[in-house]
C-alpha cells in the first residue's frame, strides 16, 4: 500500500534524478514504477480470486476485473523473456544487474555466460 502509488513513485523518481543528476534517470524510474503498477493491475490476482488493487492516489483505487493470477502463463512468459533479454545484454555488454550487488559476482556471471555462448563480436577480448 505504501509503495504502490503515484506519490511514492514520484519521490523515488526524484531521488533517482537527484542521485544520478539526470532527469532522464528520474523519468526512466518514473516510467518503470508505472510499468510495475500496470503489471500489478493486470496480473496479480491471488489464489483465492482476490483482485489486487492499486491505491494510486488517496481516494483513487485502480482495479481490473480481468486481472489474471500471479502464476498465470502470461507472467511466466514475460518473466522468461525478461530473463532472456537480461542474459543476452549481460553477455553482449559485459555487465548485468548483478553488479548492483557485487562487482565480483557480476564478472563471474558474465564470464560464465561467455564461456557457455562464446565471446560476443566486437569486444576485442
Ligand atoms: Zn507490486
């Protein structure tokens, strides 16, 4: 409830913009926050049929009667596609989101990908 609304998304986007000194970073965080809310709105139904609503603004609660369950096939497909894209970008660029947590783990992850799939062209290594 506290983190699934417009005020929270705006504050986090502002913090990102200030931290990165980039309005583009803030805008991307704002958009990604809203993609998260959209995902919750369309695909977060509970196992007993409970529809997950988004308290977007005080007095404005968003919900969709067509919401699919959290473990429904569209969520599985979207997750697999997102993982495949993330792995491909990590293989090609040489870094991944793991680097946020550990540079050493990120290097090991990229090394494992490149051992498995070969070196991408144009990296010079
Ligand atoms: Zn959520």
